[in-house]
C-alpha cells in the first residue's frame, strides 16, 4: 500500500494507548513528514452511492488531496436508517421471537457546521400511551451526543450540529417485543416422496416489503439428510437464482439476487438417495433489503440551518439479517 507510512504517522500522533491525542489538522501537520502518494485516476464512478455515499463522495481523485484537508466544494448529505433483525420463525411463518435494532445515521460533506433537523413519521416511544397510538413502540432509545429532541411535531424532530465528513449517530433504538414484527420474508416448505430412495424439498420465499424495494441478495441455507448423494433442482421467480450442494457437509445453499419486493421465488430440490420419507427440518435465512425497514420509521423531511445551496442529499433505508432461524416442519 503506497501510503502505509503516512497512515502510520497519522495514527501514532492521533492515538496513544487508545487515548485520543492530537486531532486537529493544524497540530497534526507539524508532526507528519510523509507525502501523499497519488493513486492513478479511474474513470469508473458508481452511479448509486453506497452507505454514507462512500463511492460517490470519495472517488479516486480524492487520493490526490491531503488526507487532513476538508473538501469545501462538496455539497452532500447522507441520512441512513439501518436495521438489523434477529428472529426465530416457526413452520408456516409464525414469528416465535424477534428482535429488531436500528439506528439513524448521518454524514455530511459540507463547509461549516450547519444544524441538521430531521422530522420522522413517528415518535420513538419507550412507554405506552393511553388511547389510540400510532407511534412505533421501542424498548430502548438512545440519542446521540448533542442531539436535541424538539417538542414540535409531537416530538418527532431531531436536531444536531453537523461535523464535516464525520459519521453522526442520531439515535439508536430497539423495537419493543410487543410491537408487531413484520419480517421482510416469509418462507414455506414441504417435503414429498418421489421414489423409495429420493424425496423433494419444495421451498417458497415470499417478499413482504412491497413494490419499489429490492433485496440485492437473499440466501437460504440448510442441511440435507446424511445419506444424500446429490441434488437436482429447478427454480422459478426472479431470474438470478442458484442452488448449490456440498457433498462433504451436505449443505444446501439457495441464493437469489436482485429479489424485487412484493414477489416470490420457488425452489424444487430433489434429494438423491436421501430416502423417500426424508425431511429437512430447519434452515437459516440471510438477507439485505434496501428501501425498507421493519419498524416503519421514515424520515419525512431533512432541513439544514442555515440552508445550503446546490445540496445533494440522500435518505436511504437498509435492513440486514443478524440471525434468522426457520423451522420447516
């Protein structure tokens, strides 16, 4: 790596035994002796920025600038609602237990320190209220340092002073156990005897996230009966699907790429030499879904004070699996 020495110098001057030391650019510069080695510019620029806009906000030409400088020409703001799901699901799709943790994060590439105000579609409630309540019920809510919870709009406004180029944690939360949990996917399975030696596992995976959402990749993993020698499969639904079998550990992996919301996929997997009455009892589901979160939390408006002209801003939603275990029988 061309800039290893430079990075080492910056880290050594910034941290000492895990304790923050020098942090400002003007103080650090007098202790830095290496120069930035510029990377060759690439013409490839991603059209869709990733989380916090790393692809768009940091193209290869950024390597030609000082690592300690702030690009005052940028006018970019990213707000991301990110949730992670842990769940145990019974056969038929009934959720036995679930835990959803989430956070609202922001990152600004702006000159100065304008104040950021987010208005949510719901209050983040940790206590029950009498009467009809449309708020999202939380068991834990932790606001980031410096975040002000305004009284306007029913407590749905969150404000914080921005820090150029730094990730800001606006709020972290955990959904209440008694809050209705809508998981992004429901899977149903059945086993059928084909011959005295072979059985067929039929899987149907349904997206609950609605039109306009997409799962870049969904993976279902299970283990075939110990005597299974091979599998034969066919799928229906989204075009990019694949079923893989590992003879060594009998693992079956079903992957679906670019899974549209509101659709379903099916896999018919023949288990050769498994026994005609063989069944597969459980599996694990891994996923990443964009434009959707389990809690239903949405950012209704984003405001900077003072306002910034020619601002490019993105509000994005992402749900990922932590551990989702499924009973199939």
